[in-house]
């Protein structure tokens, strides 16, 4: 279970980073 939690945390971090990058790209395009 610990391993699963660690993997879930990594996935969550990755998707958050991905969403942040997409958000920045969108903001750049709207300028």
C-alpha cells in the first residue's frame, strides 16, 4: 500500500505540472 501511495503522489505531481504548463501556454497564446 505504501508503494501505491507513493506512485499515486508521483502521478498527481506529474499531472499537476502538466496542467500548469498547459495553463501557461494558453496564457501566452492569449497575449
